[in-house]
């Protein structure tokens, strides 16, 4: 495993604290990631100095969470969280300790942390401080709680989702003891805010192993925050196109697409509507007619419940609604589909969604469907190469041009522009101002 190279700014903070008589270590995730050879996102520091003492030693600080002992030390535009060794009191809300007590003991501070792999500290002078077997668990690839799992999860229920997220990020297993406590305490997740659950869910589905979300299902966590997943995990698909239950298909599809938030969430939600439209024909074949529209409704409901931003919600819902579309193998239908989906950017995402959906289907149909997608992608490349019009703003005439040519503002004007656009989608060479003005007059004459 890699040695720990502390960045110069973080090392300077350690040195200032130590030169003034205090203990100081980098701690938690940055130590874990360094030992795994990964680049840490943040460098957190723990110290025996009180928040007031930390603030006296550094010129620029921010009281980030001073009631819990955390001060952010600023070095130029970069911030480092410096937290005083502490002992947590009882957790009455399943998230925050009722009170914290500052301590001079590093061991007491590490004892309160969630997992052994997050309870290691390091300083250049003292080396690695590993009091709970974190390095052993890191080498074994296991996520294990510090002390009693039920106590750790009882203190903060979100730690159960964090265990799933870390497993998905690192490819680790979760210990039997932790799994058992998660099953027992999963209802406590209902006390956690939607925003915190959303953050952990996104980190899980954008991790290298998003299918580890199955662990959240197996431990009863999704029954609390994502019951829609539980429904599809048991939804059968006796159909020539499928080899898995709807839920297993979903997990495989997430694994087959880029680790992008919009794409992974689209694959998570794309078949959520199947239980609502499930039917079996006389031959015993299952069908899910219209499931994409139902899935969009469910996706929107889930994303509102979990407080997703509007932009992400709209992109995901558009892709979910359209994921079952199969453009015909001609340039007009590809252009039309791109316009109706929302433009070139969303059509590019749509193609990725189609591919990941296909790759999670029955092996007997994958080859034929991938051949079809290659043809669509070939046509799409030609469309982009020629710079064909794909949206109203790319049309050679505007509403103002039509008004100047004698039309009145109103719904009829919008309908006329759409007719002109569909003409150009079919015949890209028609996208000239002179042609479109002339054609608009012809359309007016026919309407009379």
C-alpha cells in the first residue's frame, strides 16, 4: 500500500499546531484513501487544541461547526477542517450528539468514528495510529464498525447508507455484524433528512460498483427511502428480451453506463413503472406496455421526495420517458427524435441509455439490438457532421420574421413555426429564410 504524502498546506497546519505544544494528525478518509493509493478529496485534521486555541494560531479561520469542535483553517483559497478531539454525548435525533465533550485523548476521539477504516490517524512524527484494526480491514476489503455496530448506527442512521456507499466506491464487503445491525435498525433511516439521503444515494450510484445498491435493498434500507426499488426487485420478466427480474436488470444497466449522475439515475429509474403495467398473455409471456411513461411519473415523484434540483430532475425524466423509443433508420426520424427529446446533448445521452439498457437484456437479443444502435449512431454522426437543424432556435426564420411577413402573434404562430421545423427536419436543405417564408405563405393559403 502507498505511503501517506500529506500536501504542503495540510502539513504546515500540523506543524504549527505541534510547534505550539498540541497534538495534530490527519484523520479519517484521507488516511484511508492514501493507504489505498487513491487521491483524497479532503484532508481533515484532528488535534488536542481547542477551537479557540486553533483560531489564535491561524490568521484566517471560519467557524464551520464550532459547537462540535470544528474550525476551518484557510490557506489562500483552500480550507482544511480542524476538529478538536472530542467525546460525543447521546444522540437523541439520530444525527447529532446532544452534547460533545472536548478531550485530550486521541483514542477517545477515534473511538467515536463510524468504521475502522475511517478511524486511523497519521502524522509524519508518529506515523500511523491504528487502534481498531483499520489497516487489517482495509487489506481484507471489509467495512466494519468501530465497536458495537448497533451503537454506531444508532448514533447516526445515515451511517448505514454510508456503509453501502463505501462498499460501492471501494468494492469492499460489509461485515456480517454491520449487516445484521443495518437490518435491525433500518427503520431509523426515516429520521434522516431527504437531502442527506440524496447525497449518499448519488455517491453510491456514481461509484465504480453502483450495483452494490443491492446491499441497501437486502438490508431493508431502500424499503425506507426507495420502496419503488423493492417493488422492481421482485418483478419478474418472463419475456424473450430479458434474463433478469426488473430490479436485477436495473442494477446491471447502471453498471453498463458512464459514472455520470444523470445517466446513472436514469438507469435506476427507467423501469420503475413496470409493476404498474405488468400483464401476461395467453402464451405466458410478460408485457409492460407503456411502462416508460409510468416510470417517468415515478422518477419525478422520487426525485421531488429526495429534493433533487430541477435541472437534474428534468434531464432524468426526459431520458426515462424516451428510453423505449426506437428511431427508424433514416436521417429524418433520427433528427425528429433528437428534436422531440430536447436537442443534441440529450440525444447523445439517450444513445448511451439505449446501449446500457440493451446490454442488460437477454444475451440472445443483445447482438441484434447493438447492430441497430450502431446504425442509429452512424446516421447521427452524419446529421451532426452536416450541421442539420435540430431545434427551433436553429430555424432560419423566427416568430418575428413571420410577424414582419404579416402574421399575428399567438398560438397559431407557434403552430406554424412547428410545421416549418418539421419540414426542415425532413428536408434540411429547406432551412433558408426565403424558402421558409414562401412555404409559410403556402401553408396559410391551404389553411384558408
